[in-house]
C-alpha cells in the first residue's frame, strides 16, 4: 500500500474503475484518494458515499494535497481543464494521464513546468483487478517515478511499459477492447430471445463460455485458429456458425474496427497539435 495522496481530475467511468480497483486491492486507502470534476455534485456525492473517497469541486484544495495527479477528464477539453488547474500544480507532483490521444509532451506544455508526466492506458476492467494497462513515460521521468505508476496499476491488472509512439494503436485493443467484447455478448444475448431460451440461464452460459475460452487460450500454446478448428467438425453446428461469420467477413470487420479506433486516437493527437500551432502563431 502506498502512502501518497492520489487526486483524480475527472470523475467519469474510467476514473471510478481505477480508484475502485486501487481501493479493492488495498493499494491506496480511500481516505487518500481525492476526486474532483467541473460541477457535477451529484456524481461526486455518489462516489463519496459508495467508496469513501474525498470529493470536492475545489480543485485548488484537492491539488494542494496531491502527490500523484491522475488526469481523467474528457480529452476534448484537456486544454481548458489543465489551464484551469495549472496554477495549483507543481513540478514535485507526478502526473499520470489516462487521456486517449494526448501526448506527454502536450500535457507538459500545458502544465508549464517540468513535472514528470506518464501516459497510462488502462481499461474499465481495472474495477475488478483485471485491466490490461499500457504505460509510456514522458521525458524526464525517473525510474522511481515509473515504478510508482507501474505498482499502482499492477494492483488493478496487467501492466506493460511501451514506447509512447505505440500507445495509440494499443489503445484500440487494450483500452477500447472491452467495449467490443460487451458488444459481442450483447449480440449473443439478443439471440436468446430468437431461440426462445431462458434469458437468465442463457446469460450465465454465455459468460461461463467466454471465461472458459479465455482460460483455455491462456493455458495452451495453440493458436486461436487451431482452437476453433478443434471445436468444429465437418457438417457440424460449429462449422455452420463459422461459415456465417466468414461469409460476412467477420474478421475483416474486427480488423477495421481496431484500425478505426487507433486512427481516432492518432487524429486526436493531430487535432491538438493543430490547435497548439495556432495558439503559438
């Protein structure tokens, strides 16, 4: 357990997933976690009642207590959000950004001082200790500071430290990937009604089936192709279902989905670079 105070700037689903996981895994005490947003008091009160964290819309009050600052606001408003808090920050704080498409260099420019910035891309499975988190250190980050970030997020799942230029592409899988899985499960759930199956029983079977498939992939050296080929037999039910997926170019759709998410992350970076150039000119 770390003794530092951790402040979250932003109180959305990602911030909640992270600090819920940190508390559950006993990495940070609830009373050492501070959460703020622009003005949504109902949301802050809900988080305080649910987790016991400290909440306030007074960002100066929260930031003065913070050793580690986790930037979790909406990426599209990052410039205004950081300018709003800049005067309350210092280079003695460690900044961890979970903002998709926002580079460590840009955050450092907005902060206006030499505070260390580390880019983090977790996912909402952090809430149950199962995130796949990518970490990229900005310029000037020390080994000890990187270790703090790694230890924080190891408590809520797997952590991989990667070059920052890879993080946009990895975001499309590690960060956005859970949403694609939920979308797939939703489709399976909708099929239950079409097949006149009990909804509760069917949902339990779907979740266990997915967990079993994941467990098997983790325990074997066989490729996904080998595994699904092992399940199907000529003229059987699995082959019939796979034929429908292949006829509809299912894997191509998945590839385009991931490429589209990665492109959007890179586009956000480019859009902010354009805004920065206009501001400086």
